[in-house]
C-alpha cells in the first residue's frame, strides 16, 4: 500500500476513534469504541462480495476496551471507497 492510499484510508476513518497499523500485506485497525467497531465490521461483512479485503479476523483482548481487526487488503482503492460510502 502506498503512503497516499494509507493517508486516504486514515481520512476515510478520521471520524472514528481508531489506530491503523500496516504491516507488509496485513492491515490492523483498532477501535476504542464498540459502536465504531460494530460499524466497521458491519460494513466489511455486508460488502464481502466486493472483494476489497480477505481473511478478516476480529479480536477483543480480555480486560481491554479496544476492538481489533486484522485482515488482508486485496484492493485498497475499493476498500477506501467502501469506507467513504457509509
């Protein structure tokens, strides 16, 4: 993912309280609020056919108030477009 695409993704999620960590081909997004995590998960699950991401795993570490998603992005531009729609 290019720096430009990462900045576009951050902008698409700027009204959500989250952190974004990119590793080679894996993206990790951690939300502080459950409502934001549910919003994100619902969008990703409802748009599965658009093939913007794959292998999504959600985690809620015990004792922490955070909601983490780890996934592969297959089409970053499509993923950013999906985040901007809702």
